C-alpha cells in the first residue's frame, strides 16, 4: 500500500539561481505527494540535475533525503537547499553500504531517485573504476533499499547506452553500439548494467522500477569546470577566451533544458505505468556543435574565436531522442526552446563567474 497521500498539481516552478523561470506542466498534471510522512531519497541530489529535482520536490511539499558523496557536486547547490523544510542531507558514497541515516528510516521511504554518478566525460573518466562501481554497486544498494522499503525506484540512465548510434533518432528498442573497452565504457557499461539490475528487480517483483534515459541536459547549477560542451562554450565566450570545438564540430547533440528533464523524471516516477521499458527523456531538437557555438555567440552577444581540439575517442557522431514513448506514456515533451534555455543558462553563468553579460543580447534572447 502506498505510504503517501497524493495531491494532484499543475505546473512546476523550477528555479535556476538568478534566472528563475516558470515552466508549465503541460496537459497532464503531475501527481505528487503532499503532507504525508513518506520520504523521497534523491541519490546524487547535490549534483546538477539532482539539485533541481530536490528543489522541485521540496516545492511540492515532499520530505526528502539528499544522498551525495560530493565528488562532483557544487557546494552552492547544496547551500541553496539546506535549511528548507523537509530537506535532509546525508553525505555518503552509494558504492559503500548505505549509512544508518538512510537505513533507519527504511519504513518511511517510498520513492528513490538514483542520479548518483559523475556524468561529464572528463569527470567520469577521471576515476573509471569508481564510475563503474557507482552505477553497478550503487544501484544495487539502492534497489535493495527499495525492496526493503517497498519503495518505487527510478534510475537515471543515459543516452550513452546507445553508444555511437547506427540508428537515428534513437528509439528505446535500439540496443546500441557501445564499446566495452574504450574510455567511455566505464560510464556506458555501468549504466547498461544498472538498467539490467533495475529491470531484473522489476521483473521479479522485488521493486517497482522506472528507467529514464537522459539525453544531454543543461542549465543553471552546472559546474563551470564540468568540461561539457554547453558549460565550456558559454564560460569561454563570457571570459573572451577561444571556444573549444572538438573535431570539426559537425557532430550533433540534442539539448534539453533542466526544468524539462526534471518534469519528465517526476512524471515518470508518479505515472501509473508498469515500468517494464526504459523511456527516453530529451529534447528532439538536434544541432551540431558548430551551430551551438553560433547560438551561444548570439546569446552572449560577443564575437568568439574558435580553437579546434581532437575529437575524443568514441565520441558519438550524432544523437537525438525519439520521445514518442514519453509523449504517449507521460504526456511529456520539452517546453523550453533551446535559445531560451541557453539565455537563462548564460545569465546564470555570468552571475556565477562574475562576468557582465551583454544586456541587450541577454534580454532579447
Ligand atoms: N565538445 C566540444 N567542445 C567542448 C566540449 C565538448 O566540441 O568544449 C563536444 C564533444 O566532443 C561532444 C559534444 O561536444 O561531441 C558534447 O560533449 P559533452 O561532453 O557535453 O557531452 P557528451 O554528449 O559527449 O557526453
């Protein structure tokens, strides 16, 4: 039986530091908990997406435990959450057995979001063994918690399970083209194994599971030193440094603003679906890295110089989600246009790194 009282609500307000925006919840209202004794655990809750998810859950009146080892999380993400009613932070690494601060509350836990894992290529490749174990052992620990608690479990998997895809756009049925020996394998194969564990728990009735495959996500609360393309390009442009394009810039990605991603995750957690299939969460608007540079240049309102760097090993040539399943099952699709999201993100980074942003461009965007 559900431990929580359910309240149906409409839109989600997703704050983004100085650039708070209100994003409509779309046609299908999200049903989320309100005012019960139930606890939601957010593993990786101090990270980029996790911190937005924690904030959105707190805004809905949830009691949450944010579990994070602070390996790649920014302290300021956490500071913005600490002190809010219903928020508890527990510093722990999911690779280790879960601490008593979690297990002693098992009876009250009824939702577990697992976002724990470094997600930017430079970060997840810095300690590949730990990255793999975070996905595999960490997911195992959290699934066992879900089983003991009778909680619903949501794994944030990744478009990286499709590798360098031969099928385009990527539907969930596509099994992927992943190297199990290359430098990205620690992340890709870790997430694939985590999915395997989650679906085995689901199939055998040990836990109710959901698996979200997140495509590239961006927005406020990213680490300026994350090494990902959106944060790199914006921070470089703001600082009048050359922007780095890896390879010839013809590779594509599809960028989803973080409030849309969080909306998708919350819908998936609360949706009345059987959870036996993964669901892509991403923005199907596909652009090349070269085009992203031009958009950033326009939004930041500065001329940029470009420096080319070698394309990283196994860098996927193209990526775009097919989101038909998310539309059908969750009533979800992204609402924030890429230029709007980039403008919010640029404004946030400008504040964060203390660089003035060209006002006309920022307001016009
Ligand atoms: N990239 C780039 N310049 C940068 C950082 C990344 O051209 O400063 C490229 C990278 O090679 C990849 C794409 O941008 O093709 C997206 O990279 P990111 O690290 O953001 O995420 P990925 O989708 O590769 O995990």
